[in-house]
């Protein structure tokens, strides 16, 4: 049985493991493009028949979208602080510059006045993050974008499955980017997609993606092994730390990949952005996407339990009915201490994001974030821990997390 671990393939169920085995054992099918086409059709149906193109990751998708929109050298793209390094890095890879706006502490999304202040003549686009699956302030962003003639890119890395006023996130902006990374709501270990109501734009990106080579077979094998090895490691996680040894050894042996390579923290573009999406991984994702409604309901249920039992008010955290709650953010006074005590209680909680741009190495040098420029995001990164909402968490484990948090308050 799996312990409470907020990361480490939190969405993998028994049928996902069977699927990974089946695909791993049939390498002659790893380049059958029909699996990708089928997946694009499935996603397109979810997004009310908007055209879709798969990419090798979310960050590869952001770069591809910006390039197709001719946003590059001399241009600026506004992103929020309290984000992952992949977002500003992908803007840099496209040749443009990220500019950071501060957040609203109750939504972890853009503070509209900070966003408005960052717009200048070089601004070409706004990336709306929908942090933790909480919808961003789309109506106000649309007004700003229309006024200044800016493109809205919705970043659905945290929020596939979420809605705002009954409308699916991803259908508000000019283009949406999805991520199917290992810790995301729906995973194929690596993967991304772009969705737009502009068919010409998606066609252009599709042509570019089709011109890219398939990832090498060793890399595909590494991703297919990921859910299998992680599942084994999770079972043994706390037994003499065998699980942790399995993970570290497998990484050292090159059997497991890392989500963000060390070199990316130094602004180096990873190899995978030059590859197209792998049809082998498409088969993992195909199964995961059949679970969108069920997984979203379970995450929403977990979030509701936390909100009610921990007495969280809407002044502390917005209660957006359509939010998909990839993780449930909670403020604590001593983040390091609470996360360490949780580990002692055999609960691995989350630390997103522990810096205004995570991971934080070279914040100023490589990412262009100026410390002190987004104080609300900086405070949030010092105080926020994440409680697990993943779909495979059991009711008794949810209770365990709740009891632990209560014990910290007393
Ligand atoms: C908010 C956000 N957007 C985009 C990405 C990039 O996704 P990917 O890891 O698929 O490149 C991430 C990655 O963690 C993220 O957290």
C-alpha cells in the first residue's frame, strides 16, 4: 500500500501500471503516430472541438506557441511570480523576456493591478497560470489584453479539468498550454499540448512539431519505466528507506529521468524540446485522460474536506467552485519545520513553490527575477505548504493529514 507522498506519480493506478508494462514490451509500436493523432482528437473533443497539437512537454509547448506567434527578440511576456522555472525559461528560449507580476494572496494568481503595472510597449503576451487549479481572473485579464492588444496564453499545467462559471479553463485565452509531467493532474511522465480556437496557429505548430524527430528509444524506455519503478519504490518508501534508495540509485544509473535537469537551472535548454511527443507516451496519457471527470471530483472532494475541517475561510483562500485543486495550499509560520515534522509522521507534503521562481538557483542571473519585486509572492513562497488531493489518496490518509495539521496548530 502506498504511503502519503504528494509527488512521485500521484495519479498512477493499477491499470496505468499495466498499460506501461504493455507499451514497454512492444517497442516496435513506439513510433506509431496514430496514437498521437487519436490523443489529439480526444483532447480536441474535451475542448469543444478546438484543434490540439501535442508537444514533448509543457515548456516545449510554451516555446512553440511563442515562436508560432512571432513573439521573440525584443518582446516581453508577463508571468506571475510564484511559478516554476520552466515558464520563464521557455520564454527565454523563444528569445523573449519574462516580466514578473505579483499575486493575490487568496488565489495565488495574478494581482490585477500589479499585472496592469507591468504592461509596456514591449509586452506581447500574458501567461495566466491558474495556480493549483484555481482559475485566474480571466475577465479582467481579457479587458487588459484587448486594451493593449496582447495575446492571452492560459497555462493549464495545474488545472486541466477546472472550470470558471461552467466554462472549461483553456477555452478563455487565445491559446492554452497543457503539461502532462509526472506531478501534474494527468501524466505521461513527460508531455504537453497546445489548444486554440485559431486553427491556422495550431496547423502551423503542428507542421513544426511534425518536422521534429522522435525521442530516442532509450529516453522513451526511461519514461515508461518511471511509473513502474516509482510504484515499487512507493511500496517500500518507509521500510528502512529502501524506496528512497531505489529512486536515488535508479536516477544515478540513468533508469529514471529528472523532471527538471540541473542544467536547466542555469538556463540551458533541455534536449527534449527538440523532439516531438512520443506515441509510446501517448498510450499512457490516453488512459489517464479517460479519468478527467473522476480525478477532478476526487481532488475537489479532498479540498472541501480540508477547507471544512481546518476552518479555512474565503478570506484566506478563495473557494472557486470549478477549481480542480491539483494541490491544496495552506499557510504556516514555519514551513521548514512543518514539512520536516510531517516527514517524521511519514507524510510527504508539498512545498510549491518554495521560491518566487522554483527551483531558485540563479534567480536573478538566469531568470531575471529581482528579489523584493513581488513581495506577496515571496511571502507566499516562504509560508505555503501543499496538502495532497491526489485521486489515489485514501479517506484514512486524508484524516491522517488533517490530524497532523491540527497537531501543528495546537
Ligand atoms: C505552472 C507550470 N507551468 C508550466 C510547467 C511546464 O510543464 P512541463 O514540466 O511539462 O514542461 C510547469 C512545470 O512544472 C508548471 O509548474
